[in-house]
C-alpha cells in the first residue's frame, strides 16, 4: 500500500481495530499519513500487531468501551500521547446470533451487553471526544453501523435496535455539533473473521444483492475515507451493501 501525506498531521482513533473493518480502516488512514490509535477490548496481541505493522506513527491502547471509565480513558490517553484528536472512528461493536422469533433466547444479559457496547460505549467516547474535536481544523466522527439499522434484519433484535440508535445518534450529532462532521457507514453482511462460518448467509446475500457478494473490509474502509474526504458531507448514513436493501 503506497503512502502519501493526505492526512498528515491528523490523529485518528479507530475503536475495535484489531481485525476486520477497524483494522482495514486503521491501515488506510496510516497509509495516508495519519497518526493512528488502534484499540480493542480483548484481542491485545492482535491489536499490538496491527499497530506495529502500520506504515506511520501508531500506538495500541486496550479499552473496553462498554466500561465508562475505560471509554473515557481511551480518549484521555489518546490526547495525552498525541495532544489532539481529529478523526473518531466508532467501529467497536458486539453481537451474538439470536433468531428474531425466539424472544426468550434474547435474554436481558444479551440485550444489555449489546446496548452497553454498541450504544453506551459509542456515546461515552463521542461525548468525551467532542471538546477535543472542536479544536481540530477538520474534525470528523464516523460511526460504523449496519443495514440492520435501516431494515428489520440483523443478528438479533437487540443488535438491529442498537444500530438504528447509532444511525439516529449520527443525525442528531451532525445537526447540533457542526463544524464537526458526523456520518455513518452502514454495511450489509461483511466477510470478516466474525462471519467466516456464516456460509449460508453469505450465499443468500450473493444470490440476492445486485452486486452478488458480501461486502469486504476494504469496501467499508473505502467508504470511511470517502466521508472523511468530502468536506461538505455531514449527517449521512452511507449504505455499503451492493444494493441489497433495494431488494429487501
């Protein structure tokens, strides 16, 4: 991957970036000159390896964003190390498969954990980050959401509800916190380590979507870059699904 200086002087925090969409986004930002903070809650070795492999200045900070103190600490540590924050990429999330017609299987524990990570974690990070983002000459928040936030689909009802909440949060923040630009990337099914065993679902997407395949982390990273690059886009939910939602 060639390196240029498009984002030189910018500091980007990418949550949940030890693999998948987050890792790809971190790699692309680093290749474009940004200083990158890699984060995960559990995959410490993988996160450290990603940070070490990035072409530019990078560091790894472990934090579980569903813990408010750790979420705040992640922002604080970024500022302590690099003195600024320009791009917050809220990618970290959690889900587990629960059929939508099996309400008893969607336990309170699963429901709460899904909201704690996906909604509360993102909210705590964003709220802590905004005073620092206000000091940037090109402040951006990009939330990684899902088509489950715009259609009644997804790995569980709780997951779908959290992604709808994040999409709405994106719009509300964009309306109220300019000139910080706030956008979301809403992928369909993505081929990542998380979904590697979901063969039937990948096949179903390929059979239905006008672009007949699942998304890749590269597709999603490209969408993040597009939103960062266009200086007059805010409050957009950028659906990256090969046209799948047009058929649903």
